[in-house]
C-alpha cells in the first residue's frame, strides 16, 4: 500500500496535477487526494502547496520526489535482473524522440523490438530536440533520441545513424530548371522552416554559420511546427524547405517532391541516443544495442 501511495505522489509530482495523475493511474481524483493526505499524515509534513486548481511541491515534497525517483529506478533494475534470471524480458521503457526520428526512423525499429521482446512495454513521446533533452533531465523518460547539434554537459550523446538534410520542393517547380541552384539563389528563394528548438533547424543554422550566413539572410516565407506540415505546404506552393532525406522518401517515390541539388554543398548530421551521465537504465541499454545491431545489419546488406 505504501508503494502505491508513493507511486500516486510521484505521478502527481511529475504532472503537478491531481486530475492528470488520476487519469494516468486509472483512479479517481478523490482517491489521489486521499493517498497524498495519507502520506502527509505519515510523514507529518506538507508535500504540496495548493493554490486554487494549481499545485506545486513544497521543499519536503521535493525531497520525497527525489527519493521516489531513486526508489522507482531501483525497482526497474530489480525487475530487469530478476526477469533476466528467469530468462525473460519485461518492464516499461519510456522513450522520447525528436520529430523526424519519431515519425520516420523509429516505427520500424519499434516493431522489430516488440516482436523480439513482446513483454516490454514501450512508451514514446514525440517532441523537438530541446524538449526531449528537458524531459530526460526531468526524468520523464529513460532514453532520448535526437537529431540536433545541441549538447548539454549533463547528458551523454552517442551517435548511431547518419542522416542527410536535403533541399526539397514540389515536383516540376518552375524555378528549378536543371535540378540545382547555387548559394546566391538560395538566399532569394522562399523557404519554409521548422520551429525554433527543432533539431533539423539547428543543423541548418549550424551549416549557415559555416557559410557566414544566418536565417536573417534567407527569404523565410513560413515557419511550421512539423515536417508533415511543411511537406503539405510545399505540395501546394512554390516554396522550398530543408528536410531530412528519411522524411521525404515516400514523397520522392510518388514524384510529389523533388530534391534540389546545391553544388559543392553537403549537409549531414548524426542521430544521437542521449542519457544522463552515469545512467544505468538497463532496458534503455538493451534498446540501444538492438537499434545499433539492426542498423549495422541493414548497412551490411
């Protein structure tokens, strides 16, 4: 019973909402309040400050939350070790991936992982690179998979797959005569870009800086919050966009979009696994090894 009350507290502390904690745990909101009150009575301290419909952790609540994080991390390790001894694999792995990876790279890998480890439950959140880094630091996920250039000292970055950024536009675009443009023309053509915090945009900014340029030097027509939104926009305008090659393979196959060559210019990056330094999340390690092994096998074909 104490463990469940601690889980209720931990969930409410992460969500900073009793109602969202109730939804996640499939219990009623009064039940959440009852379990929190029981913990406060047990420890004889207040764990939350209640201000109308909003709640925040007290200093005592913050201490309990830190210990709860450590306790549940140990539980996950214990479950993994005992399952391993019983020659089975189970547990819950919380992943976070930036948009391009979550939509175009991970689905096939997750399908293969589930086939090999059917008893491991995987939860995937999809956000931009900056948000995934934040989620990892706040221990909302065990493993992040990102595409940007940003590096935080608190995190470990492990490259696992190379990706190419290409300039694309709709098929038979009137401004593209021979399938290529130069850097001077690039400054003038209308561009659609991702939102700030996007890993793809970070890579583009990094490349522009190497050419002594910035986004301000380009003709930005539209800023959209998803790759899918940009692709739809391109199909209905004369705009261009820098996108991951992995994200436009289907549109290229269907002749809806085309790659525009930039002579002498190559924009590439690596996708990275990210985790806190010293982190020993065993399910996360297992997933990383599975992905790297499958990418290696695919490249060898």
